C-alpha cells in the first residue's frame, strides 16, 4: 500500500476554499500532489451526482470545500 | 526592534498591494563619494560578501580597468570615510577589491557589445591616465591608439611602483586585457622624438590625450648634490625595473616621506644595500605612506630618521661618502593645518652612505610637446587644462594625470583619464563643451542608520610574506586574504547607501520589470487638477523606546503589539511559528500591557485613548492560544477594558470564559529581566491591593496610535487646522470636513479608530467630495470599446492552450515544455505555446494575434489563479473578438508548483491533469452575453433620524431624487432628546435645521407616519410599498438606505418607574430646577447592558454620563456627583472629558456585574449601596437623583428585514456584509445601512455612516445601467414542476414562483439578483435548473477528465 497514490477530486468554492488553496500556494505550504481541483462558485453547487460520478470514474476520494 | 533583515530590494509584506518589489535608494555611500574615480565601493563589497568575485570585478570595471593594481596600491580614501569608523574600524576595502581581482580571470568578463565608430583618438602615455582614457573611449567605440616611449606599457605603474608591491603578472594581465577592447598600444614610440603631436593629427587622430606623467625627479639643491652616487628615486626605480640596475653596494639614504621614499628604501635593501635609511623632516604622523607600509619597511630593516633634514652631501673625490643632516622640530599647525619643520641649530649629524636618493618630488618632462605646439604650460611646468573638461588650450587636445596635477596617485590619474574620455567623446560628437567647472549636486547624508546592536569587530588584516623570504627578493609582500575572511570582512559593511547598485536585480528580472532606467528614477513633482482632496495618510504606532518603565529597547522579550502581529503572521519572520526573540523558544506565558502611549500624560503627551488596543490585545491573546498546541497562558493588564465596538463585548466574554485569557486590572510600573534566561517579571497590585510578582516569557506592549508625523506636515502644508492632539480638527456635525472647504479627512488622522470606522469614514469622505463634484461626474470617463464578437455557435471547438512559466515559479519546478507538448495531443486543441510570462503586455498582444490567426474559439491559460488573472485574460480574448466566457484557467502555480516544489515530476503530472481538465471543460463552454440592468436613479431612505436625513440630503444634493419615510410623525429620531454632542455642538438646533432642509429640498419627498409594507426587486430596480395613514403607494427606486434608528431601553431595575427621582438618560435634564436643587446625584452605568440579555456595550453611555456630570459640576460645584461604572469607556479623545470630570471632583466607583449597586428608598429618600474596590468596603450614598444609563436598542426591524431579505444579528441590529471591509453594505447589492440600526453610536459616527451609505448608494445611482454577473441560474420551464424548493432556499430572492398559463406555478429566475451560487441547481429534484458557465455537463466534463 505504500506506493498507493490516490487521486482526489476537490470541489472548492471560489470565494473561500479555492481562495484558501491559492493562499496555501502563496504561503508555499507543501501537501501531497494528489488533489485535482474543480472550481465552483459555491459549495452549494455540488450536486451529489457529481460526487458519485467522480468515484465511479475512478477517483479515490472527493473533497468538498466551502 | 528589527524582526527580520530586509534587503534593499524588498516586498513590503507578503500580501502587499501592489505585490511588487520596491528598492530602497539612499544617498550615495560615503566610500563611493570619497573615491576620486567614484568607484561603486558598496556594490563590489556586497558582491565579495556573496562570493561573487566576478560580479565584483564587473562593477569595478564600470569605473576603471585596473582592479588588481588598485587592489594593491590604492591609498584608499574610501576607507578613511567608512562609517564603521564611528563604531570600530573601517572596512578593509582595498583588500576586498584585491581578493575579488585575484579570484577573477579578466577573460571571463564579457566585453560589452561595442558599436565601432570611425574616429581615431591618440593617447600619449600608457600610464593609468592614458590607459583609462583609452579604455573608456574604446567602450564608446572609438579607434584608440596608445603611444608609449618606454619598452613596456604601464607608465609609473610599471616603472615607478616596485614589484614587491605590484607583481608584474597582475599589471601585465590588466594591460593585456585592454587589447580585447580593441586598444592598440605602440611601445618604444616616443612622441616628440619618433612622432609629433601634429603627426598624430595628420594621421587621422581627431583627438589627442596627453597622459605623459611626471618623470623628472627633483633635485635636492644642497651643497654636493651633484656628486657621484646622488640620483633621484624616479630614475633609480626606472633603472631597476628596466633591469639596468641589479645590485646596490654600500649604504643608501633616501630623502623624503612619501610612497616613493619607502619604495626606494625597500628596493635598495632588496638590491643588497648594506643599510637603507630614510631622512624625513617631519614626524611619523605626517608621513604620506600608510602606517602598515612604514611598519613593513621598518621590519625589513629600513631605518627612518624622523625630524631630520639634509644639509649637504658629503663627498670625497666627487663621490658620495655620506649626508649631513640637521635635526628639526615642528611648529604648531599653521592656518592650512601643516606643521612646518624648523632646523635645530647645532644638531647636525652625518649618515655615512654611498648612495643618496632624493624622493622629494617629480615634474613632467614636457620637452616632447615642442615649442611650436602652442599648448599652454603653467609656471609649475604642468599642462594647463580646463578643470572640467581637461581640454588644453589647443582644441581637441586633452590632458590628464600627473602631467596636469604633478605627482599623484594611480586612482587620481584614473579619474583624469575617465573625465577626459567623457569630454573627448562629447567633443568628437560635436557637442559644446562647458567652459567652467560643473558643480555636482550636493551629496546628502540620508544613509541607512547604524543599528545599536551592530556587532563590533576588528577589520581584516591580510597576511604578509615572512621576513626571511623577502631578502633579495621582489616577491609580493602583502598576500591575499582567504576567501572566508574576505566574505566576513565584507559582511561588516553597513550598506550605507541602501541599494548598492550592483544591478544584479536587473540581470535576475526576466520580465525586465527592473532596468537601469528603474534604478535611475528620481522624485518627480506632478501637478494634478482636482476639485477635492481626501486626506487618509494614517497613523504611526507609538514608539515606546524612551519609556524607561517598559525597557523596550533593553529587554529582548519585550515587543510592541505591531511586532507581535508580525511574529504571529504566517508571512512573518518565523513563518507564523510563535517563538520569543531572545532564544527562539516557544513562550509558555505572555503578558500584554495596555495603554502604552495612550491615556498617559506622565510619560508621553497622549492624553487620549487609542480606541483599538483593548480589542487587538484580546485578539492577539486568543489567536496565540489557538495557535499554540500547548497550554499557553495569556494575561492582559489593563485599566478599563474598552470593547465598545459591534460584537466586541461578546468576543471579550468568550476570551475570558472559553479561551481562558486572564484579565488583570492594573497598570504595571516595574518590569525586570532575568539576566540569565531573559524571562521578564512584572510587579503589580491585584484587585485586593496585594503585591504580586509574576514571571512571563514575553511581554507585549499594546502601543497606541499617533497621527503620522509626515501626515501632520502634510496637513500643515495644506493649511488644514489640527487640534491639540495633532488630529485634524473636525466638528461632530461634519465629521469628515476639515477647516478648508473641499478637503476631507478619513481614518486615524481624524481621530483614533478601528478598521470598520475607518472604512466607513473613507466612504463618507468620498460622498462629501462627491457632493461638491456632482456636476462634473462622469466627464472624465473614457468608455472602452471592444471589437464585434464572433459568433462561435455551431463551430467545432478550436482550443488554444497557453502554458505560463511565470519566470521560475512554474517553469523552475514543473516541466513546462512537457506540459505544452502534452496539451498538443488533447482533443480539440489546435494551438499550444508556452510563455515566460503569459500575463505580460507583449504576450497579451501576441495572444490576440494568435487567436485571430488560428481562428481559435476556446482559450485555456495554464498559469496562476483565476481569482487574480481571469479578468485580464478575459479582456484579452474580448479584444480578439471572443466572448469572455469562452475561457478557462488552469491553476498550475498557486495550487500546483508552489505547493509541490519538492516533487518536480509529480507537479508536472498534476499540471498535465489540470490542463486536461481545463481543456475538457473549455470545449463545452458557451458564450454568455453581458447582463446589465437599467438603474432607477433615485433612492429610498427608511428612517428620518439624523442618519436618514443626512443620507437623504447628501444624495439629493448630488442630484438623486430621494424618498424618505419615517414611522413617526416628526423627523429627528433619537437625536431629538439630545442637547449636545460630546464635542459640545448644539444638537437640537442641528436636528431642526436638518429637518428643515429635508422638508424644503426639491429633491426630497418625505413621508411621515409611514411604514414599509413590502418590497420587491433588485439593485437598480426596487419597488417598495409604503403605507401612510391608510394610503399605500409604491415607490420605485434604485437603492435603499436603512436608517431605522434605535432608542434607550426601559428597565425596572433600581426603582425606575417607582420613584420619580430615578431617571433614564436625558430625563435627568427635563426638570432643571429639580436637578439644580439636588446635592447628591448618582449615575449608574450598564443598566441592562453587557449582561446575558444584551451582551453588548452601548458605546455612548459612559461619555454621556461624564458629560452630564461635568455639566452639573459646572452649574453647582458643591454637588456630589457619583458615576458607578463597570469599565469607563470614554474612547478616543472622549478620554479628555473623563479626565476633566475627575478634575472637577466627580467620583467614579467601579462595580462588577456580580456585585451590582442596590438602590433602596428609605424615610430620608433614595440610598445607593455600592462596594468600593479601592476602599474594599460597601458605601452608602444618599441620592437626591439617580440616572440610569440603559442599553440602546434597535427599532423593531424584523418586518423590514424579511421584506428586503436582510440579516439581523441576535440583538436585532442589522448585519452588514462584512464587519470590517463593508461596514455599510449589505450582502445584497443596492441596499445600505447607517445609524443606530447598525449598532449604538454617537451622533458624529451616525452622520459619518449616513454619508458613507449615501456615498455607497451613489456608486449605484450614478450609473445609467449596471453590469451584473451573468453567471446566473436558468430554469427549464418544461421540466419545472413548481415545487418551490428553489425559491425557498435562495438567499437572495433571485428565484420566484410565477403563474405560467396552463401550467400553474413555475420557477422564474431574476438574473440581476442571482449570485450564481447554484444551490437551486443542485437542489432541484427535476434537474430543471442549470447554472450558466457551471452547467452540469461542464462540471462533469472536468470530473471525467480527472481519472
């Protein structure tokens, strides 16, 4: 399992979590490169179907930040 | 205290806007000013510090071509002016230059691109002056030929300076290097003999430079000076260097005290002389040679006879046998500072010698110019030149070096050559040369300050060759310092000039944002024609340096609150890891001391309260505790806890109860430091009067605010009145207007305040300026025009991908070419390029061309974040005729390379994925038309108190029609009960006048006895139903200002309502006769405030009671006035009133929430019982009158809030969009807030906030239409079943249910109100709602592209 590299989809709200992810970059905070971000205008936009699609499509995890 | 070292090129702080670097330029460093050749000393010393020796040499070679030579022989005037002399010893500048030169192969220095010119220049003499002139002229592109009489080039550097000081290998390398610049040197070519100056001119030399030096040694002119064995030092050294003189037998005596005397004496020893003497007529102190040089000579065996002058040469048969000298004494310094030697009679003595070598001076041998040249020669046998241009009286013939100055140093000759080269070039370009000396602008002394804690250190002493190895050897005596010592020595440089002008930043900046032009920017005066000025220059934190009590400068672990903010910050010196300064350990206990530089007239003159420190200290304590993953103890030492802002009291209570911040009521008088571990201990008296000593790891001084000194100067320049505390003088009734019409003020320069109030005040000042400028509104606006939009509907996607390197930010980590190559193979991608900076102006222009050329219809930029750069690229593609929504950014910097900088390959893979996701999504994006709504240019103001009326008048004065409504039958609101503002202004008169203006204003329609029944619409297009006296009418308007006010709450505490002598607020003044009779008056503060029911401070009550108390005392000084309070919150300059009340004898007794006063009614009247914490006992006060300061409550707002969908806080005050940054806005556009409906506040703040709300409303009303984001929801009416879930959950009223014929109710979206959150879309059970630009399919495309 040590070589396992998950692929995680992150749905991030443009106004908070996405801005936070940008700030993490500005602050040069290092974290694993497994995250693939999809920007939305509000976490309220996240239809549960999106989460199911992501998992069905082969993603190992889904994160919703908002 | 300096938390972290800042370089000359710096970014003010991580989040600074603009996020650009600044360069700190000071006056030229003194070392450079002292250098005759103006060498950039600071620059090359800094390069040595970093081990960049080649760069150091490049800097030196901007000013001269002989770094290695001067690194050995320069008399270094720079070191004599080094500011380190003020603290220890000067930098060994010359050694550093030499180290750099010894580590650099001149062939590694690139020759700059030279554009060749046709003109020829002849240089006579290849000494330092001639070769320097040749060097600079060659750099200018002229064809330079140097003519040298001697067999080798170098002049006095070769034939005057002995090899033990300047190895010939060094000199040869530097002279040979000049050939790379295209300089021809003709040796063995004596002008005057082989060729004449005229010949040179006839051979095409358009200009001639004479740098022939001073080669004729002066004679002693004493008896016997023509004996055999007498020569002169110039000839002596020349013969040695020519190889004609290899040995010296017997004893030698050198006469003189300069460098050449020492050179002569040391060379004589090396040639084998039995003894070598120097006779010098002054003392060691007057010797021109450096002390180290003298010391070395003496070590080698040179015997120096100070204070002795030659009298005659003793000879036998015409051959020297010795020299007779006489001892001298020195006179006191004369007016020129020189001490003259006077012979002492009878003190003659003889030194036996075979060789007498005078080294008493040289002069040029000018025979070569010939009698016919016409070049003017002075009586000192020097060439006469224009001092500025160095041109002789013969046009085109220039001269420099010893030939014009007499014998001088290499560096002075270099300066002559450089100066002449500059003017020769001008001459050759046909420019007019100045006739007179051109004065340089005066040099300033604005240098970097020398830090108090600058460590003291001895200067570098380079090693010397051991004495044994010097015997009969010309090996170099002074050896080069090692690299490490050189770097350490350079580290001592104080960097006096700020930026050292090494221009390494110019080389490093790939975006070419920093250039040599940037570096030469100067202060400019600019005139701007304006109709109004707003002053917002801010404050300076109080400097506690001179407070002996707090030991700020002495104790390492005492910091100011501003420094502490930086220590806590993620972008601070420790990246947000909280450690104390002395030993970088995590502090376990921290104390905050309040009121440093505030409420203090003993140690500073700031009698006022700074208003913000209590709150920030609590914030710092709370954040510190949250920050520490261990049990951090925090204690705040305070006098009165002033948390009077909106929701601040709740924060204070939470800090106490939930976070466990300790609050200790005490002003600290003594701070001690443990000398061992640097802990800080505080002595204080607790509330029971017991002395406590507590030790902390750190102490934070909560420093107050002062108007910035530069701001005070500015105000004075603008002739704007200041008050006694140097804040701008304003009235409570026009709080942002200065004494000068048209000049307004905002922020701390107006008085101490926090961020929300500053922001509010800024909008208020903008509004006030707007009133005056209303007629000119919009006249300077230029509309931007975009090209016709291409219709891409139905076209197959043609995606262009631009991958940005962002300098090294992306390209230095991820493999950008690989990402670009990968993008080429993605579906629909037809064009890919990578850019150094995709956002640069030239790339933007190119992008427009590329889009047109390749007919691209979808664009992806893989770069930074869309949050900052999307609008820029959207504008670019609009310029190329594409709809701005056919664009997608892929965030491969902020969310990729910056966060995975250690995993380059993984970062590249992630970037590829992100690009693939963006491409998948962009292919499905659709053009979205702009959405604009027309604006109804009128406003509705709800509430006709001071705030509402002020807002109404300001808007109407700007030409916007206003409807103002109030539920009562009289305008004026709560202010009707007030008599005076805290500043003393008459409020009754002001309110009456304001109401009169509202009634009479043609632009204002006032409806009284009115209430809002219902409201519809959105920004620019509201419709509000208003009912007044049973008539309901609909008002259409573009903006709303909520100013519904508030009032004092009632109470049943303290016998209010039961005894008529117990009054609320201004009821006290209703019966002046009764009040005048009263002998004992008691005020009770915080009645029904700051408790569980109303956990907020009403902000105005303390000042009100203090004001009333003063007024009673002024009327009847013998009356006893008591104010029973919990914390005295006379914030800002209201503190002066508090002080005045105490001076007048008002008695202040503090009580606690747990132990409130008790009021009883006895036979003799009212009695107040209160525990006095100072006397530590209960007091009984007989009270004739009691005044209760009850809480200020908002009006009933719930109906209004639900009509406009506005939020209320727990206490039913309206909630603004953002407590700090948008204090008068609501989250819904077009609706604004002011006055007591927002929070309790004094009348001046209500007026400010009303002006601010009007100013914000004017930003909406001034536009004919407003652009709103078109990213709105879209309802598919066919799929909709009218369940209404969407309308229910929409927070913005952007979806309503509407009757659709034949279908019943169906959802309808109102795009102008929609914020695009998409909650409706994801909640719709029918999937009947989709979000433009974030459609299901578009998001799903990105999801599918992930895996």
